[in-house]
C-alpha cells in the first residue's frame, strides 16, 4: 500500500525567486515612501508590485514600456486638468480615447505592460487630480508618479540582482487575435473604465480610490469569457485582500507608527500571495487580486492616528460594490458588442 502523501503544487526555483522579488520590491517601495514622508504612497507600493509581478524578466523593452506608461498618464492628466476640467463632456471623451489606446496595446499583445500600467496609473491620477483645489496642486501628484516610476525601476533591478533566476525562461507568445476580437476587447474595457471614472466623479466618491483602481484591475481579463472564468476569482481575491488589510490594521492598531511592523506584515502577505499568483501562471487572477488590493490599501491608508477599522471596512464595502457593478457592466457590454459582426468576439459561445 502506498504511503505517499499528496502535496499541493510547489514553486520551482525561478518561481520562488520571483515571489521574493515581488514581496521585497513592494515592501521596499512602501518603506522608502514612508521614511521619506512622500505623498501618494500608493504609487510606491503598487508600481513595484505590478512591474515585478506581471513580467518575470526585466529587459530594455519592459523598462521602456514602464517609463512610457508613466509619461503617457502624467501628460494626459496635465492636459485634462489644465484645459478641459471645466468641460466634463469633452474630458470624458478624451478619457475614453485614452483608455482605447491603452487597452488596444494590451489586447494586441504588443505593449501589454504599457497598457496595463498606463490604465492603472491614469485611473488613479485622474481620481486624485479631480479633487485638488487648484491647478498648482496637480504637480505634486505628477512628481510623485514620476518618482515612483524611477524608484520602481531601481527596485526592480535591485531585486533581480539579489534574487536572480537560476534557469532561462521560455517566453510565452500569445496566440494571434482576430481584428473583431481586438475591437471587442478595446471597446468593452474602455467603455467600462470610462464609466467607472464618470460614476466616481458624479457621485463625488473622493475617498474611494481603492474601489476605482479595483474596477480597472478586473478589466485585465479583457473580455467577458475570461472574466466569467477569472473575474469572480479576482473579485474574491480583492475581497480577501481587503479582509487581510483589515486584520493587519487591527493587529497594528497602536503600532502602525513603528514602520518595522507594517513592513513585516506587508512582506509576509506579499510573499504568500505572490506564490499563488505565480502558481496560477503569472497572469492576473485571484493571487494578483489579493496582492494589488492590500498593496493599494497599505499604500493609501495605513497611516498612524486614523480610524483604522472604519477605513478598512469602508474600503471593503466600496470595493465589493465596485467589482460587482463593473462585472455587470462587462457582461452587458459584451452582449451588446457581440450583436455586431465587426465587434463580435470570436471566442464567444
């Protein structure tokens, strides 16, 4: 009789090092931004997480896409805030066109990282910049975004130097898509992302950056068929991340001003769920949803002397509602676009 005990899937040597890179990178960005007392800590925590989690290998094309995405989103925010903030209809149309550009890069496969980082960065910066009291206050936001981009590159290179891969990786080549499918994915994702922007502006949800960012992150599936398989898992991952952030904040209730404690908690959580993310193939899924969620919450709200429980519970409920509504919008847009042959998704069943 066999006595072998079945074990769950294990990380290979490269996967373990990538998990260490993700955990170390986002923790280092979080620690530096807090030590320097820089504003918009969400950039410094989430950007290294995205850069190290979405691409396992750092190369010149990857870094170029990362820098270009930051420059693109910063330029658009400056133009919109400076020229069109008093014309909501024009501003909304420009936002839609920008999201079309970004999601086209993701759907066509030529610049997935540029599109993904650009969509998240643009969404977060549009949210923050919409509630400033004057044009001059937009510049600290742009400067913080640029500083976070440069620091994330330094951190990524450092993490790859400390935890290098031990074996060459085989690059994954995505299968070609039909033009109709690309149009479908671009229009679907750009429409839902723009709708998210409009809703958050119309309802004046100033303190709901976590929810708006989550509504964009779930669009990384690009289509309803993928969202039907992974979207709810990603939603569950986001809710798990909110619960973990809540538990962390409760645990650190009177000690969050001592930086070592939140740094340790963030590193442990990031390492655990980096493992799930990598075991899932490294694509945005439940593990990635957990990672980005508590990365957003740590970077944006884990500060001393605040109502921690209320803050976390508010974000938990707002993220849950945002995800449910976004997935509903994806479902509706999917069926509308599939009514036309020029935007019919070829994998639609």
